[in-house]
C-alpha cells in the first residue's frame, strides 16, 4: 500500500463508462400537508 494515491489512474478514468442511476429516497420525510391529512384521517 502506498501513502500517496496514483494520480495517473485518476486522470485516465473515463466517466462516460459509469451507469446513470436514479436517486430515490427510501425514507422520505413527511411534508406539513401530509401530516395534516394523516391527522384528519385518524379523527
């Protein structure tokens, strides 16, 4: 193992070979409107 990274490998890395991915929240936070709807539905 080396202490310094090999910059030559980074320079020849091709970003175009990376796959595009879609970000998706697994645990999204509830908005104020969603909380109000939930409270109205429970009562």
